[in-house]
C-alpha cells in the first residue's frame, strides 16, 4: 500500500494513548536513546502495538525530533518475509530507530535484515519486540542508570573470568567455559552506536566457548513460543546441553516440548548455544511471561542459535535464535559467588 510518511505520522499522532504509558516512553527517548532534537528517528510498529508507538511519538514531538512512523500492516502482509523496502530506505537517513512490534512466526529473518542496517550504519536502535502495557508500566520505568552501574560491575568481572557456573533449586546445574576471543557485550538499557539494545534493558552477554549441563526452564522461552506458552512455572521445560549442543528437551507439556525441539532443529546451528547471558535489571521482581522483559530478570539465560557474531566475534551463524529463562539462580564467576537465590551479592 502506498502511504506517505506524513499520512503515517498523522495516523500515529491521532491515536489516543493512556497517559500511564508516557513515563516509559519518556525513559526510552530521553534516557535510553538520548535522542537529540537534530536527529531523525524511524519508528516501526504494528496494529497491536500502535498505542505504545503513539506514546513514543508524542515524546519525539515534545522533543522536536523529526521522525517517520510506519505501521507494518500498511506496507506488507504478515508474517513478513522481508523488511519492507520503505522502512529500509527510511532507516538509511535516520540516526535512531525504534521497533515496537508483536512478533509473529517466521519473521526473524525480516528483523535480522533490519538489525543488519542498524549495525552497518551504527544506529542507536531500541528493539521492543512484544512490548506491552505491563512492560511499559514496569520494566520501562526502571532507573536505567542504576541498572547500567551494576551491569558494568558484572561485565568487568566476567571479562576476566574463565568460567561461569549457575544452579537453581529447581534443578539447573550449568557451566559455561568462556572463550577469551569472544567479547562480552553490555546492554543495560543505555543504548549506544556500538550495540543496539532491547528495551527494557539489563543484561550482559557473550557467545560461550562451551556450555554443559542441565537448564530447568521455569521462566519462559523466547520468540513466538513465548506468546504461545507464557510462564512455564506450572510445567517447566528441562533441557540438557553437551559440548554446546542441545541433546535433550523434556516437559509434561508435549506441545511445548515438540515446538521447542522443532525450532531448535531448523538449521545446522539452531541447537547450538549462541548466547550466554546474565540478566541485570534489578528493578524487576519476577518473571511475567514476556521474553522482552524476562530475559533482563536477574539470573542466567541462554539462547540457542544465532550468536550475534557482529558483536561477540563469533564466526558461525544460524537463522534462528531462541532464549530460555529460569528463576532464582545462584551464580559463580570463577570461584566468586555473585548471586544467591536470584539476588546479586554486589552493589549497584
């Protein structure tokens, strides 16, 4: 559909939104992205999320920053096979981009095409996949400067470490041997041109050298499976990893077990641990069943598939990426314990 940018902006501006969204939107624009009035912004949203996008656009209007807003369904049928050309062209003239959209099955490729542009142009990019009202009123109201301080302390420790071990009373017992050639990345919610970030922020991550052990997923799994299965506390999924590869997945929920196994066997590296991360958003109190926020919950999460090699230095690739999140971790960096029962033992 041929819709002009000015029409789309008026459409976004005309959408009424709950004023309760404004604090989180203001945090995104002024604190996390630090947008300047002279910078152009690309805002990407969809029909489900356009009220949140309207709250963000209102803050951009208040700041005086020029922007173009796009609603995906006005451009292409979903699920998207590729990033719409209109959005790619617009991003080519922007310094900042904001992606506030609900994930759909088989759209990861289009999102990767978008983040490729972000990486190539060194844009400051806020990735808000599956953002909703609850997250805007909770995680997006965090004190991200405080989250950044503890993230910096954690990343300084793990960058010097050889291994990280994690365990939970639920049965997780996992060890990651670290590869000194792979970089640790801090995405605390303070977004820079060096690395685009999910919002709400609060994690440090790397590509591990080798992971071995058991992970009891009593939190959530990522991508479209998160919306399908939500909080897994009533029926956890237990996975076993050997030499960085998924070798077993079992749950009383056989639909979840099959969907997860199928997802992690999409391509030759879909079952390979591509991300090992520590959530650092100490403002979060529990898992809520939404991966965008839950992967920032203090503890360990890992992801099978794409290792974000442009940032970590990993030289292999996968076309999939799915996070898994647990609860109430004990964590040791080398021999120093930094978390007990989900609480950091270091000060922000």
